[in-house]
């Protein structure tokens, strides 16, 4: 549950005295969806779990059903534990839920410039690829729109295949040079891929890279400030007026620190791109005629969004592959058998092989389902009152799909906690994780879905072709069983684990050396 210190209570008391009890005067028992009974005024504050809230919400869903509600200090939260309910509300009624709440801590920390949030402004309609945005719009959707122009369709990714394939080979090289640090190599490779596409930047191979470090730091801070229940300001927005020197206002001081990091995340790599002749996302956009201050602002923050978040899915899913290969060696063997039959052992896979590698495709889908990168989706905001059956969804309610529950529902996936890529093969495959909200719903769907797809596939395919992964051994020579669980936060990764990583053959070492000798 949320831990309230004495200083927290002092700040709450001040907020109540300044803002008045009208903040908590929302009508109760107005046929909100069912949920655990809370206390007057504070609601379900003391029911909230300290971590992995998606599991708690799923357990509550067993009692309260596919749509349930909680309140935190007067703010209603509608939790969706059923994908059919989520599709009806967030897809079919998407116009009413196309907005995001104001993430107060993110705004204080400057991340509102990265987040693409629909705000009340002039109504517009604009489209890109499979995405159509309808309703109230401000400058924020331009960030999403610019990303969508570059990576919004599967076809748009083809021009990036050479960079993706080269960085996939570099990923193997980095892992094989230091197999113990495979997770670090995964992070570095994913960041290298996005940095080259976004800014035309090629990372430092020896030691740490300043731009990679910026991205890692930024995403760690973003995940912290977006963690559900982490900051009282999310349910008491009036706290933003509390001065940073006030007792208990540690969140204000933290936001000031993170704001500086966010500025660096956007400005440092952009300054590099402006001095480069090589083609990249930012260089191409900055080279357009009539570059206004507003266009520059949009390009800078769309690039930061691309750069900071673009590698996160790849890191989480590829790390999950190492974990799955160690726990389920027969899965690795089956994937390698398909790889050898299609590609052989005298070259590394490319995107041209993808259509002939259905088991590798299924493996990638299962990795996304097994340990989802975003177990609990970012909230949508109800823009006006709505009804779902007999249940009332009030204006400004936060609506949260429980993606982890969708992907581990035994009514949808047989033996959902078993890692089994075969579930996506055959005449009756189980639903693709993307159809279960993995990349969002409606007009809030992630525009980076195709970038994530190709980056994950090429990295996993290279790992299958080039690496043999097994369980680490303890001091007595016995295998260590890794724990298949994830970190907390809005973006999750597998918990730290150890494994043994080796090249599949001497031929692999030779192929990797040849494939990485010529820099792109």
C-alpha cells in the first residue's frame, strides 16, 4: 500500500486547508463499477499495493469483475480487467477516451514535453498510416504525428533495415565480447539502433557512451515518476503549489532535478544532429524550409520521445529471451532448428528470412505476452460522463487497462504462465498480444509499434542464430533457477539474473567479425 510519512500527512493537511474539502466531494454510490470499500475522503489509499499493482488489480478482478473502480482522495480510477471491456470503451468509444490525464509529477519534471497528450484546444482531424486522431488537439499530438510520419507503418520501416541488421550484428559482437554483461550489451545495442536512426549518431564502442547514458538515466527517472501510487500529487494536484522548501515537499525537489535531466535528453543529441550531414530523422526534418520556432520545438521533443522510449521495448523483450532460453532450453533448441533449416550455419539471418521463420515470429510474440513491457497501461481520461452497462464512468475518471491480466487470462491463453510459442502457431492460434492492448488502445496506440516489432525480431533472430544460452551454476556446480518476474514501474524489465552465454560455433565468431568489420 501507499506509505504515508508524517511529512506526507502534513503536506496533505496543507493541501486540504488551501484547496478545501470540495476536492473530495465527488458523489459516491452513483453506480460506479464495484471495487474494494474505501474510507471517507481518502478512499482506497491504504488498499494500494507498494509494487506490481497489476497483480493486485487482477486479484481484485476475480471478485469484482472485468470492470471495477477504486478512488484515491476523491479521484476515481476505473480498472479494466477484461480485454472485451477495454475494446468497447477505449476503441469503439475512443473519441471520449483519447485524452490522457495530466500527469502532475511528469509535468513538474518536464516530461509533459515528451508525452504526447491531447489537450483541450482547437478541434482537428489528422491521420498517419493506421492512426487517425479525432477531437480536441493542441501541439502535443504533433509530437506523435512526426514520429508516425517516420515509423507509422510496417512499410516505413524498410528503409531502416540496413541499420537494424547492422546493429543486430553489433549486438552479437558486444554480447560475445563480454557474455557476463549480456544485459548491458542489449541496452547499448538497442540505444545504438535508435540513436543512429534518430540523430545519425554512432555510439562509442569502448566503455560507456554519453548519449546511451542519457537515455538510460532518463527512462529510469521517467519510470519512477510514472509509477502508480508513487506520488501524492497525482491525486492532489494542488500540491504543485507547495514550495520546494516546505517540509514533505521532496517531490518538488526531485522534479527540479529530473527536469534538468529531461532538458539534457532533448538538447544534447539534437545539438549533435544539427552539425551532421548524414541523413537521420532529425536532420531531415530540420533541413525543411521555413523552420519556425514551433516546428523546431516539435522536432526536438518528438526526437526525444523517439530516442528515450524507442529502445525500451527492445531491451525488455530481448532480455526476456535470455531468461526464457535459460529456463526453457527446449524452446531455444526448437528455434535454432528452424533457423538452421532456413538460414543455415554459414550466414546470419536478415529481414528477408522473416517470412520463412514462423517459429521465431511466434517466439517474439510469446516473449511480449509472457513478461509484458508495460503491464499496466498508462491511464486514459474520460472526457465526458459515460455509462458502461449499469456502471457510471464520470468525466475526468482515470481509465486503466490491466494489460498483464489480459495476457495471463486462462480464458484467452491456455496455461498462461507457461512459456509456449506454439500457442501462436497452427490453425487456431491464440490472440496476438498486440490485439490485447500491448501497444495501447484507440487513438492512444503507441506510434512506435512497428519500430518495436522489427527491432525485437532482428535482435531475437540474431541471438537464436549466434548464441547458446544456459543456466548459470552455483558454487557447487548446480544450475541456478532464474526467477521469471519483472521490475516495478510503468516500464518493466526482467529482474536481474545470471546465465551462461556462448557462441554456437567458431563459425559464428567468424561471421560476426565479418559482418561488423565495415561501419555503416
